[in-house]
C-alpha cells in the first residue's frame, strides 16, 4: 500500500498542481518553491490516507471487522484521561530522546547513514509547517495532527496491535511489538526509543480504556503541540537541526514514569479492561462492558 499511495500522491500532485513534486531524497531544500511545498503537503496527506487508513480498510474488507474487534471505536469516559497521560509522559520521552541520540556515536558509520535522513525529515517537516496566519495553523493541525492521529492509530493500534496481541496471546507483547513497528516505519532512528515508548502508551490507553479514541486523542495532542511550537516560533532555522531542543533530568523523568504507571494502573483496575480482556485476546465478544 505504501508504494501505491506514493504513486497516487505523485499523480494527484501533477493533476492538481501541475507538478509531480520534488524528488525527496535528492532535493535541494533551499531551492524549494511554494508549489514544491504544496506538493509535499499534499503527498503527506495522501500517504497517510491511503498508506495507513487505506491498508486498514483493505484488511477489514478481507478479514472482517470482527477480526479487529470493530477497531474498538466505542465511546468511553476513560478517553478523558488520555490527554493527562500524554502530558505527564513528556519528561520521560524527552530524556529518552537524549539517550537515543547518545546511543549513536558521533562520526560513526551508523551516524553517517542515519543522521542525513533524520535531518532531511526534520527539515522537510519544519519547512512544510512554517508560515504565518491562522489559516495555515488550522491546515497544519489537520495535516500534521488530525490526519496522522486517525490514520496511524487505525493502522497500528487498530490492526497491527490487535493482531499482535492475538498472535502472541499476550497483551504486553502485542503492544510493544506494535509500538516497535510504529517507531521503525517512521524511519527516524534518532527518535526510535521515544517514539516506541509513545506507541506503547497509546497501546495501553486503547486496551485499558476500551476505545481506540483514547489513542487518537493522545496522538492528536502530541502532534498538535509540535504544530503550535513551530507556529509560535517562526524564527526557527530549517537547516539547523530538528524541531526543538530536548532537555530533561532524571528526577522529572522518574516522576513522569511513576505518574504514567499510576494513571494506567488506575485505568486498568477501574476501567472496562476486565470486561473486554477476552475480546482483545481473541475474537470472542464480551458479555458486558
């Protein structure tokens, strides 16, 4: 589906904008035109909608919605806890960003392979986000926060996690396998560990709240904060590293971890987990929720 969505993105870009768009891997960022940037933004949304959401729809057409428990799209009051879980996890995630960067030795062969791709991805995202006006802010929230939150959660927590849990017969293994795939597919290995942890948080939110919407809300909030950060700081230079500086200390990270564990444990004990556990592990419908 990824290849199909990339080809479709090229065709749609040429149809709407009159250009197939720049070659991402060989482009000169300083020479990008406004039309190039529009093409990149269009390709971003098409890849999300067809690469992730389209793959999920195809899976359901082939195997039925029961195989993914109807994506667990039921409403739940526990969705309201998702933003708090995401916010308290941030100091931990910021510290792991530093760890992840330190794990790849500077000037090593691995750094030479991974760093250019990381910088290209960060700079492209920054260039596509930058600009003034509330109209651009709203469109960025849709393109970089809403669409990825829905499409990626349906694909990763809705399909990959649900099937991994059933395959391994273990909720924790299924969540972490899905989180690792979620991180790896972004091809940003300087942020592999924090993105994997973030994916795991989304996964636990889904099973303990009984609703995919909790992960969608948390994912949207995470991306929306990045969008607002860029919008509020238009002075960021697109060719000087990533979107933000990551500074965190051990005490805050440990407190962050403790709060995430407490909140998820509370959700597990008081939420619908006991009623839906059998459904999550198999295709059996629960007797009550």
